[in-house]
C-alpha cells in the first residue's frame, strides 16, 4: 500500500476526513529505509516485518548503500506530491523517518525482539563497525528527509522508538549523537523537525538541544515536568496514554483536559498520543479525543 502513491495518499487523508485531525501523517513505514539501502524485508503474518538476512558483520555493513531517495524511495516522494494535491491546503502534511538507532536495531535483529541481543553484542564487541552502520543510516535518513521536504512535506518527524532500551551513556553515544548529526546537517528549508526518542526521559534536556523544533514526549513522562525542563526553547508534542482511547468518550475528555492542564497556558504544545494508536480503537473514540482537544484547548492555548 505504501508503495502505491494513490493508495498511500488515500490512507493518509482518511484520518483528516473521518476523525478531524489538524494534520495528516504520511502513510508509510520506517523500514522502507533499510530496504532502499539494499536489505530485503517481508511482512510476516502475525509476526510483523522480518529481514531474512540481517546485518551481523562488518562485511554486511560494507554491502549497504546510501541510496539516492529520488530513485530508491521515489514512491514515497510521489505519495507526498499526490497527498498534497488532494489535501489542497486543508491541513499540513507530516513526513517521517526512523532514527538511526531504531533502524539499526531492526536491521541487526532482523525484526522486532524483546532482548536486542545481537544489536547490543555488536554495539559492545565491535563499536567501530556499529558506528560505521549508524553513519550510513545517518546519511540516508538526512537525504531522505530532505527529499520529503523538497517533495512538499510541511514538517518531518524522526522516530527513535527504541531509545528507551539504552542506558543514559549508551543513549547519548548511539542514539542522541546520530540524531544530532542528522539535524545539524539537515537542510530543512523552513520545515519544522520533530524528534521522538521514546523512553529517554533521563536526557530530555540534551534532546532539547539537538536542534529539533519539537520534542515528542511519551505518556510515562509528566508533561508539566517536561515543560519545566525544556522551557520555551522548543515545542512539546504529546502525551496522552494511547490506552485511554479504549475508555468512554467522557473519560477520554477528562484525560484530555488533564494533559492540557499539565502543559498550561501559552503556545508550543502539539497535542498527540504518547505513542501509536491501537488498531482496535473505536473510530468514534478517536474522534471524541480530537473533538475534546479542539474544544478544551481554547481555555489553555492562547
């Protein structure tokens, strides 16, 4: 679906039409990047994405390429153009990429894993090779995001979903440093950049200094504390617990109001879930959340 621009555009726009969100997020997948770098991946039913030949050696890393997104990821750029035409200025379009660390974990493990055993073994036993891999991913992500912006994305987000599995020291070296490298060389041409290192609360002050315009906060972080730490230097995005959407619309509104109160008055807050939405969340509950945000935020975001 994400490789067929017309379908990707249709799926991207559905939440705008059906739920009333204030921005569209491009329908794609973070693993299109490793594929463009030369890795084969498959979607296995009930298991998720899998790489049949994961990265396990320096030789494997050397075989990877830094692709030209105009060629290897052309379908994503075409999907952006098609989506923008259909949106016709109604709402902004947000593109995205996985962060170097998170992409590296999938590429080394071959898919999702509870232990990250192969990733951490390479990170500790052969840090030079591991940093070589991160460097290739850094350059690929930078070029990919620049191409998305050039194609019409109004903002881009970098997801570091597995940042929270690292110790603070390892996070700074293997997650934060690559994020900083991407952001410091990214030609954004006015498009804001959002970073979301899930679970890395211990380094929020450092994350706010990467050069990102917005930092995403997961639902386990107190939004008021996050605002106190970051001040007014950046905007914050988040952070409703996604499981709240299984509750009644009345409960959803109450939790929305609590999040808005945590942030307080003033600009600089993008209301969002603290991570992804469950596939079985009732559409009417998602709609109730959006409606609650739009109505309740009048009291706070002025």
